[in-house]
């Protein structure tokens, strides 16, 4: 009995009609109801195992269990069979076109056949024999110079030279037989999928003219039947024995699972991206081939990203929200009214103080999110619309009432075309955009909808224009007039105004602070003023990101200088105990750093200058390179730092690698003789470090911790560590009088470079240490009182590390306790 393939219509384009294959399209998550049946191809007598589009979209090759490959050509808007290639007496497992269109490769039992395209037909070019087993998947690199195929638990890579393909490299990693392989469009990645006892996808990256293991993807619950890169390299599609297709998105240098497509009732044998249009084809043991609308998927990807960024905005609000739950609980039975009121006052003061301290941090994080969010909101996406309801024709007005996606209007159709218009199925296209309401609710809209008839006639569904005009701002107070200078002696300035726009207002910022807008468009806010000229900036955007900026200047005159209140410097001078740890030279030279040991020594020597000044005595010990073992570090923390008294200050500086154990999830400082495989016995587990800190805190009231252990990143300059210093710092239990400053936040690099050195120095530093040294040289003395307090030091480092690293590194800080001076400058 003949088996057949159903093809369903995708997008009618003005220059090219690309047709795709489909038989059943049942419930899926991201691609529903988007195609109508167009054509059925008949020819194969057994199950279709593999399909592949030619690079120009003109040809479609299909391999089958009937031991043949059929070539279908697109001509006059239809696919027709032009050639049948007889392989051998075994089922064809895989077919694929080379990116240059010159070759077609197929796999079957023990054999790879390469066919050369010439003069409109394919001819036998080369036969490759391998293990006595099925060779079920094959892929060309983007330049058609490499050919990769699966054999048992290995991947063979062949290179093209001397007019034939020859062995180049064998890749080994999977625990079970490799069943599929695919090159990325750039040719610098290979994806391979394995069988039911492994169920993983391995990503290989071309490095130094060899392919090396890059990443493992393991979210399928069945054997991987097929993998395929999208033409733009942004996605990998994988089909599995679990009857699903997973879409993996490349983001921030890694592949992440984005979506699972469900629809096939049996194993997914093959997946293939069309190189011209945004569609993915999949075929299955259920004898069907399905088309998935990747264009629609990409739109929904944008929607999902927007939702993710909006959730991050909400997280910021709660992340920096002080926990004052206990202070706000109802009046207790044994609590006086005076006690209750004082408790509420304390809660209010705590909240205000917190908001003041973290306003800049919140502003910075929100700014970064909006930088990622705005391009997604300003982008429009072409879409195909597959539901159109046509009502009863009005011959007098020559109009059809038509409803598309819930939008209804009357469309003018000439009387002589009305019957054909209603009888035929037409393509409906439009554009889609996402936008945010004033309450940050995500919505989408369709506009510029057009109906394209089968003969190419275009009917505009409805005149739908998008607002391109920015909002209009009117400043009501203070009075702003040209030539009028605004002068005040107040510490703050009340700003009132009104804003109008034909669309909905998304956000209004007063000097960078988001400000609420009432239903009638009015807004107000208090702006803190410094002595002298103050620029007031109002930025307002509507939901289409049309933005207006209005500015004016207020001059604040000085009445009297009110000195900043700070904790008094104690008459008694405590001692400072320093333990400075830095490892540049590891037992394993492959993980060496450049300046970590120099940083540790320089920090100790710099603070030694405080002897007899801020501190009575400064004691320091350094643990550098080969001496920095787990035993020595813990012993020094116990015996050496154990000499500090309750009024003394302890400072611990650490520079080197920080790692996370994959199995246990525990954090470790990588000591001199430690490596990932011996972390349990040689590494300094952070929980052990925390225990040592607890013992120190029993004896001293002030503890300063400076960490330069962070996430490793790009290799243009040396990077430190493999886990963020923020993550390590968070492992420590918070206690009063503890001040923590680490080099970077989660997922960031910690950069060291020869450029980071002070005048007269020979060696460089890490960006973090370099900024600390500049701060202690006097640049952090913001109030010119010759004393650098902890908050001034942390503020300076937080402000300047991102500057010198061009936004690649942001320090993390945590303060628990009363501010104190840490350094006196000359």
C-alpha cells in the first residue's frame, strides 16, 4: 500500500512560494491553527524516516524505509517527484543537503552515500563504509568542507580535500549509541544526540582546529532521534523517543531549553529548519510530518522574555525591601501604647533609611532591565493569521463584514469578485507588537492587517495606525519661564505637572525615579537639591516607547553648612589584625592567575601604614601561593587571628579561584593544591570558613571581609575563579559588625590586568583591588575629613569598578553594623 505525505500551506510570498509538509496538526503549546492543507505527496511505500530542504528551498529530499530517496522539485507552486535514488537493500535512515547545494548525503546500514548535484539531477559521488551497524544521522558544516556522522558511541568528522571526503577527527563522549548529529550554520558547533540509556545532547565547539566538548543538554526523557540548528544559529531543535520536540535557545553563551512542542503520537525521527522561511518540519513514526511556525515561536519567545524581565523588576522591588514584618504586627497584649507607637516609628524610619541607601542600586538595576526590555517592546513582528470569519455580502455597498482575531470591520470587495472572494481561502498577514500598560501589564496588539487573495489582490482589513507622537508635558510647579531663574534655599523641590498622550503612558521619571501618574495625567514628586545648580529632568514614555524629555534648572543657595553626622572616631585606638590570602601560582599551572598574590601583599602593606594613626598597631600575615593550603588558612584564622581582642578590628582579604561542587552544591575556595576532582579533601569549603569566622566574631566586634573570587569569563584578559564572589559571600551568616565587599555579582567576571596599577608600580592588579587601593589613597574621602569610613570605601568601589571594567563587573556589598573609619589619609 502506498504511503503518502500531506503538505500544508505556509506564507505566500511575492517572490517565492515555499511549501511544507503536514498531515495532522494537533494540540501544541506555541504553534496552533496556523496552516491549511495544500498538497499531498505520494510515492514512498514505507515509513518516511528523514527529510531535508535544499538551501534555496527549491528541492525537498525524503528518505524512507522502502530503501529509496525521492527528490521533489518546487515548480509552478507545486512539488512534484523528479528523481528516485536507489540506495541499497537497507532502509534510508537520514538525508541531508550540503549548505552549498552541491551534495546530498544519506545514511543506511554500514553505508554513507554522497550524491553530487549536476545538471538538475543527483549522481553517485562517494561511498563511505564504517562499523557493521546503522549509520543513522549525518550533517554538513556550513562551508560544506566537513561531514559528521554517528557510529556507535562516536561521531566521525570527515574533511573535504583532493575532491573527496577523508577522516578528520573522532569525537567520544556519549555513554550510549549516538543517533543524530548536526552542524551549526557557522560550522563552529556540532550537536549530537544519543540513545535511550543516555538521552542527552552534547554540544561540541571548534577550538584550535579541533572540536571539543562544550555543553550537555539532558531534559529529554527518551532517546534523541534528531537534532538541527536553525539557519540563524539562535535555536537547536531536538526530536526524541518521548514523542516531543524541544527548542533550545542560545543565550549568554549557552544553550537553554525554551519550549517543548507536542503533537506527534510516536517517536520523532527527524527535524529540519527551512532555510528560507521561518518554519520547522518534523517527521515521526506515526507516519506524519508536521510544520511548526518558528516565526510565531520567536514572537512568543519575545513575549516570554518580556515577562521574565518584568518579573525581574518585581523581584528588585522585593529584593531591596526591608523585612519589617515584626515591627508592623498588631499591638501585643503586654505592650504599652507608647511601646507600640515607638515600634511603628522604628519601622517607618528603617524603611526610609533603607530606601535612601539603596535608591541608587535599585535605579541602576532597573535601568539595565529597561535597556534589555525596550528593544523587545519597540520591535514589530510580521505574523500570519489563520482565522477569518466572512459574513453575508452587501451587494449594494459592495462590502463583506469580516472578523479577524476579534476585530470586525467591513471590507470593500467589488461585486464581480465577491463570489470568488468568499469561496476561496485567502492568506491574512499583519504585524504584532507587545506593549506595557501603566501598571506594567503585558499586552499585545495586531495592526496593518491585510487580506491577500489567491490571485495576489491585497485588501486592507482596517486602517490601523500606531501612535508615533511623544507625550506632551506641562510643568505646573515651579513656574518655569524662559529667562526666569528659579532660586530656593530648601533642601528639596516639589515638582508638579501634567502629561497627555493619545496612547497610554508607560512610565514617567523625575531625575531617574519612577513617578506615579493619576488618571487625569497629573504627577508630582520631591526632588532632593544640592547646593548650587540642580538640573531637573523629566522623561516620559508611552506604551509605544515614544519618549519626551523636559529639563529645567533650580539653584539652591547655601544658608549654612550642616556637617554630615558620622560616628565619632574613638579616642581609644584599636589594633588591626590582617590576614591576606592570594594565590596566583597553583599546583596545577593551567589555572594560574597573574596578580592575586600581588593584590594580597599590597593590601596588607597599604593597611600597615595605619600603624599609630587610626590603629595603635597593625599586624598582618600573608598566605601566598604554595603556602595557601586548607590546613594553613584555617590554622592562621584560629591561632593568629585568635589573638585579636574585643575592641580590635579584623580584616581578611582573599584573592583566587572560587568554585561550586557540582554534586553537593557546596562552595569552595580553591587552595593551592586543590582541583575540582579533590575539592572534598583539599579545597576550603565555605561552610568551614564560616565556622572559623563565627569563632573570630566571638572575640572581636568589627570584621571586614574583602573577596576577589568571582566568575570566570572571556579570556582576553585573565579572569579569577569559577563562581561569583556574591555567591560565596552569601554563604556567610550575617552578624552585627560584619562588613562584606566582594569583587562581582553573580554571573560576572572579575578582571585583572597589567593596566590596573598605581603610579610607580611594576605589576598590575585585579580591578577590584586596584579600586580599593585608589580609594584608600584618598579618592574615597568624600567629605574631606581625612578619614575613609567603611561606607565611603564601599561606595567608591561600587561606583568605580563598573567604570574601569566598562560595565562588566559590579561589586557586591553587605553591611551589618554601625559605620566606622577604616583608613586615615594624609
